[in-house]
C-alpha cells in the first residue's frame, strides 16, 4: 500500500498547530507533534526540514485558511464593518491562529517579513483604497481593522477590565465592532 503523503502532512500540520499554539516555537517539541499525529518524527524532518520550518508551514497554512474563509475584494471592502465582523467570527472559531501569530511576534527581531504574505496583504490594501477608503491611508486602515477584530481574543483580560463584564458576550462584541469600523471607515463624500 502506498504511503499517503498528503494525509500524513495534513495530520502533522494539525498536530503542530496545537503544539505551537500551546507552547510556542521555542517550547514546542517535535516528538509530541509526531506522537499526536501518529507519525514517526523523522517524517517531520523529511517533510519540513526542522522545527522552525514546521512552524513557518503551520502559520502559512493557518493564514491561508483565514484568507480563504475571509477574503477581501474591492467589492467586499466597501463595507469594512462586515469584513471586521467576519474576521472576528473567524478568530472566535479559530483562537489558535492569534496565539500562533503572537508567538511569531514575540520572536520577531525586526527582520521578519514573510515574502509569501506580502502579496496577500498588499491586495487587501489595494482593495480598501479601490473601495473609496483612500482618504485614509489604506495600510493604516487595514492594520486598524485587523487589530480591532483581534483584540477581543488576544487581550481578553483587557476587555473584562474595560467592560466590567466577567462573561463574554460575543454577539454584543461583534455588533459593536462592526458599527465602530463602519463609522470610522465611512468614505467621505
């Protein structure tokens, strides 16, 4: 029976998502990823090269999932509030992605500029500018929308401190986010 390379690679990526989200690149262990995937750890090295490259592959894979689930075209960029709500929904359902990005950010020495992501984010900036939000710097707008959409999950303790609520109200948070982004990004006539 032939070895199912794609299935094995997918199992390794899924196991690595959990491991890296929980422990970060420095604390993650290849043997735990292999055990969780039910694969010999030598497969990780043959597919990905090393732990750092595995982390890069995990992050790229998860960011691709986000991009596919929440696209931003010039038409969709006309309502950045709806886009912010969709990003919020994605992070609500996939909280591990923000943990992975936080781990990446903690390791950033100022040299980090993943080439494979540049095109995707430049396309989003262009979509925002094309949609009539060009009175504001489209790069700043995208950065702000992404930050506003993720803060609820990256700093839940701050949300509790500011709102005084001990229980999350995802529906109210999302509605407030969508309204705020719509107000802030309303194109000027």
